[in-house]
């Protein structure tokens, strides 16, 4: 059994509480690792270590910061298989999916490593005589990075690469369910040559360790990925403490199929939107909006493909759908199946726990489809975060838009059509941070990602992200000194 300590000041550190908690493999149901539980003393030690490292790191030439990020990218590449396996052991997602993420991860460090020495201020042509004015971008200080369990290192890298490139130091709090990979990752930062204290990891429960970290007075910014409910709590406290905060939250994304779409491509897009990762992705296309004229034919093919999905061991390359990640998540998903049935939605596939071939442990849910859903039902309005699809019919483009936007969330949307004008109209009018047309679940380090409405605030990925971790300073230098009237503004 592997024991994981905290990671503070460039080395493993025993928790001062002397308490470790279990990390459970969702597929087998077995405890596979023990994770250190950080208390307020440990959090203070981690923040102090990040604070002590800040001046040195912020003062390191940006090209050198970039070189270290490049080196880290190469080391991640060499460790991709090992890290992917650890992630599968923690969250039960398919090895193929996690390995794909891990092999892609180095690009975040290369992209932001390349950006580190391209952060340029400006000389401003102000209207003041004999004054030279310029701007500089400066890092914030210690940033707290808090992540969800569904794609642990990918979600961390969405934050960490930009935060480090900008010159901040970090204290990471991964989900209690998937702490091991962040701790292994921190060791790779040492191998890459990052100075002590630039990257720290405190593990523990969200409502304890996470909350203590967010409230620490030396944390300058909180970057959070998780549910809208937790995000709201964090934003409320950050407001009281006047701390910066960015939030990547949940979604209930519409995947909209028009009658003129390539129907087979759209069927595959609908499947990938909800059954990939057992529906445990923030961008899940969990509302399938189908034009009434194609509803029945589309559903027949969708059911055929969904029924063929192989449920089982996430490490098996033939498996399409693994378990859900945690017991609370499993109970939540089953609860929504009952809610949908009571609301009058028609269950046309699945609808309960999966105990068939390939199942092990107690966390498998049948891939489930409800038809006859109306957009006011809870199954259409609330994030389930499981393999559960709500199918909603619509008449025309106007109705599709009205249904798609009638939701508190706005993370992503999919549109399937061959009509170019409609592609443009829909992409303009959908209230979501990402719109995919004739594709789904495409993500890149180069393209901004984030939510409208309750799906969050701030953006990750793309050049803009670096400014989430910088603050602007305006510098005024008099080019001629003169005694001026001190009682009026210059
Ligand atoms: P939670 O909100 O429960 O937890 C997210 C993180 O916050 C975890 O590390 C958790 O720790 C921690 N946490 C919990 N309570 C607090 C607190 N009071 N103060 C500080 N930290 C806290 O979300 P889940 O982990 O269940 O993740 C699923 C959610 O994440 C879904 O809503 C999903 O849509 C969203 N998500 C959003 C993404 C995006 O980019 N927009 C990407 C991926 C997921 P612990 O686990 O120990 O409780």
C-alpha cells in the first residue's frame, strides 16, 4: 500500500495531524493508497514556503522560467503512462482517456513556457507634459489552485502552467478522491529543477483543508475548478477577503441536432457528449435537443450505438464506459434517475445500477437515456455528472435556441447542421463559453475555455489566461523636475 505525504518546500512532508485517509479504486472498491490529511499548520507551512519562494521565482528571468516549464513538459511526457495509470486507479476513468490527456499535457507547459518571456507592458502616450508613463505586468504572489477529480492533472495544468509562467508560486489542493497524481506530479517539478517552494501540494478534505487554504491571508488568488455550489461559497469568502478568484464550474450543455445535419456524425457526437468518461465531464452534452422531424430515426440509431457500448474495467482498451468515480457521485446519479422517472420522463435505456458483464465493485451505472423530457424538469436543468442523457424535441431554430439558453449554466454547446448561416447564427446566440459545430469535446491549450452564467468566471487556456495571474502597474516618471502646485492634481 502506497503512503503519500504532503509536498511542501520541494520535499515530501508528513502531516502534522498524523492522519492519512484512504484513496479507493472505484473499479475494484479497494483502498490502494493512503493520503496525508493536511491541517491548518500544514497549510500554513505550504503557504509560507510558497511565499518565501515568490520573490526569487518572480525575479527569475522569464526565459529561464520558460526553460524550466519546457523541461517539465519533457519529464511529464516520459511519465505519461505511469501518471495515467495512477489517475485511473483514483477516478476509474478509462485508461485510454487518461493516457490521451497525459500525452497532451506537456503542451500546456510548452505553450505557457513560450509565453513567459513575451509578457510586455507598453509605453503610453499620455497627455501630461514632461512625464514618461509605462505599464508592467507583475505576478500576484501565492496562488491557491483547487481542482476536481474528473481530470485531475489536466485541470491542474489548465491553471498551473500559466500561473508559473507569470511568476507566481502555487499551493495546490487536489480533490480528496484523486490526490495521488498531484503528489507524483510535484516530484516531477523537483526533477525539472524548479526552486523549492514554487510548487506545493496540500491534500485533505475540501471543506477542511481546501477552505483553510482559501482563507489564508497570504493567498493572493484562488483558481477553482468544481461545482457551482462550492464555487459560490469560495467566491463569497473571497469577496469578504477581497481576494481574486476565477471559477471553472459545472454545466448542462445542449447538443443540438438539426434535420439537415450529417446524422451519423451527430449520433457519434451525442454519444461522445454523454457516455465518454461516464458523463463525468463538465462539458457533457447532457441535454440532447433533437429536431422533431428526425427524432424517431435519430433515437433508433442512438440507442443502437449506446446499447453496443462495452461497460467494464477502465484499464481494458475495449471498455467504453467505466464506473463512476465515487460513492457520493454514484448515489447522486441514481437519485437523479428516480427524479427523472417521477417527473414523467420516459426511460428508453438503462435507468439503474449496472451489474452485467464487466462490472466489479459497486459503482457502475447503466448508460441511461430519457426521452420526452421538457426543459423545465430537474433532469434538464441540473447537472447529474453521470452517464444520463435527457432528450428534448424542438420544432425550429428559434425554439432550439430558446431551450438551449433557458438554463442557469453556460459552459458549452454543440450544434449539428450543414447550413453555414445557421452555424454562425447559433454560435452568436448561444450563451455558452464554448460552441462546437459538427464536433464535440474539442479542447486545446491554445483556445480560451470557461463559462457563462453559473458555469464560472475567468478563462483558462489561450494567451488571455496569463493575465488572470498578473496585475498591471502603471509607472510615471517625470522627465523634468519642477515644483508644481501641490494642491491640484497633475
Ligand atoms: P466540488 O465542488 O465538490 O469540489 C471541487 C474541489 O473543491 C475539490 O478539490 C474539493 O475537495 C474542493 N472543495 C470542496 N469544498 C471546498 C471548500 N469549502 N473550500 C475549498 N475547496 C473545497 O466538485 P467535484 O470535485 O465534485 O467536481 C465536479 C464538479 O466540477 C462538476 O460540477 C463539474 O462540472 C465541475 N468541473 C468543472 C470544470 C470546468 O473546467 N468548468 C472541469 C471539471 C469539472 P474534495 O474533493 O476534497 O471535497
